[in-house]
C-alpha cells in the first residue's frame, strides 16, 4: 500500500499548483497515515468496526483517487423532485456544482480554503483526508440570515472509479442568528470504493443547524463520515442519520457545547440486511453550564447484518445544570444479526441530570399474533411493528419537509 500511496500522492503534487509549504504539509500527513494505517480493533473507538479488515475483505487493494482535473457531467435525474432546494454536487469526490439560486447572494459567502488543515479528529483517517483532499470550501452564512430553502449535498460516484479511496471536506460557519438546513444524500453507481468525508460546523450565538444524512440506496461502497460541531450560546444543532444502503458506514458526531443554553440532538436509524455493517459513534461534550443534549438511535437488523452504537456524554466540571439523555434500541429479526452498544457517561459536575441506556431483542410474537387476529398477514403485522418502532425516531425531525422526504424513503405510513 505504501508504494501506491506515494505514487498517487505524487500525481496530486504534479497536477496541482501547490506551494512548497503546502506540499510539505500534505507530505507530513501522508507520512502520518503510512505510519498509522487504517484504524483497527486495537483502537478503542474501532473495537466494533475494524476498518482495516473491512477494506481488505470488501475491496482488497486500494488506490487513492487523484484525477481531479477531469470534469464529470452532472446527471440531473438524481435531483430530488418536489422539493425546491440549493445544491452542492460531488462526483467522485470532485465538486462539480455549487448552486444557491434560491438565496440572497450577499448573505452567503463561498470561501476557497483548500490550504487549511482539518484538525478535528486525531485518527489516521484525518491524516489521509488532509493528504489527499482536493478542493475544500467554507460556506459562510451571514449574521441574521436564514436560508429560504434547504441545501442538498449530493454525494455521487460513478463507474469511472473502482477500488479507490476518495477524500473530501466541507466547512460551514453560521453567524449570529442564522440558520441552515442540510441534507447529505448518497447515491452511488460505483462499486467497492472507500469514501472518507469530513465536515466542520461553527455555530455562533443563536444559530440553528439541521443536518440530515441519508444513505439509503443499495451499493457496495464503504464510507466514513466525521462531523465536528462547535456551538456558542443559545445555538441548536439537530443531526439525523438514516443508514441502510452501503456495505459499511461509520458516522461519527463530535459536538462541543461551548456556550450557555446551547443544545445538541442526535437521532439515527440503522436499517440493515445482507451482511451490512454500520455504526454510529457520538460524543457530546458539555463544556459550560446550562447545556442540553438528546440522543436516540434505533436499529432493525436481519440476514447476518451488524450494527454498533457508541455514545458518550462528557460533562466538564464547569458544566453545572447539564441535561443529557441517550438511548439506543435494536430489533434483531434473526439469530445471525448482531448489535453492539457502548453507552458512556463521564461526569465531573454534581448538579446534572444525565441518563443512558441500551436494549435489544426480537419482535414481540404476541403483538404479531394480535395483529394477525385483526386480519393482517404475518408480513403486514411484522412491517407495522417495525414502522412503529422507527417512527419514534423520525418524529424527532423538526423540519416537516425533510421529515416527509425521509418517511417516503423509508416507506413509513401512518
């Protein structure tokens, strides 16, 4: 792998007009990644999802995508119908379109920050991202501006790539009293690639972020997504994850509640079959007094699928009057499926209200029998119970347009 890394890295250096300083910085992170390799079970954060073994099993030898000079045609058929929205389109890790046509142009600034470094995670995937990311932009929402329409970030891959690693990054800054709704929609026609995605969000006072990550469409790719969220006074972040389409996905959320009365909500659904393996790992850091967090993750697993949830609530000694809640539940539809949970509380303040819990089990056969006695088939009864189980999470979505979109994608009927 080392030789392939060096070869692909040299192609990037040759193709892009980088300063000597930028080359040295990227080379530093490349060397870090070569020394550390892909995460494995020796690392506590990866005890349930050994990425090194997952890549070997599902992909084999990786090369590292560096052909960012070739443009890709945007297939408009992938765009969501019936929902007016702004767009950012990634194709094979390259930004092909940025469109904020529904917004006031003087209220949003798009800043090229390709030379900045991602410092929001200390694992080797951050090193890999820093070494190979092509163009990186910051989306700045100015003070007092609330976007009229949601932003959908289309993450697409096509058949041009195979056994490739793609790295990309976006930063967002929401100034005082601003708001942004983002839908990350994954749509892959490629096979056996590894996508390594980093987002950073800065929420100033009274800012509101709503981020919905949807990996629904069947594909054979492997994905890692890391969100860092820094929040100031009275800010609110809402993160929702629908994870079901890819062979493997790990979503990590690291949220730092730095300002009084800031709040973070993380809700997710893992709906898996056919040997898929997905994980959510969330860390909510309560760093000052009067902050709140709520986390609810539900999983439905069948056909040898595997899910994991690692959730941590950290409460600093200064963070009195913290309110933190965390719960994960799983339904295992057959004996070959597997659910792992690691709920954590780390509390250094005494005036707090925190709780965590985890439970897993099978569908209630008595409930199925009751529904069948009312005229439903076994399959209908089963689906009704699963929908009811998941609906609780979907109802936590505060945006009605996005909620309806996700209900349609899941097939939930009320």
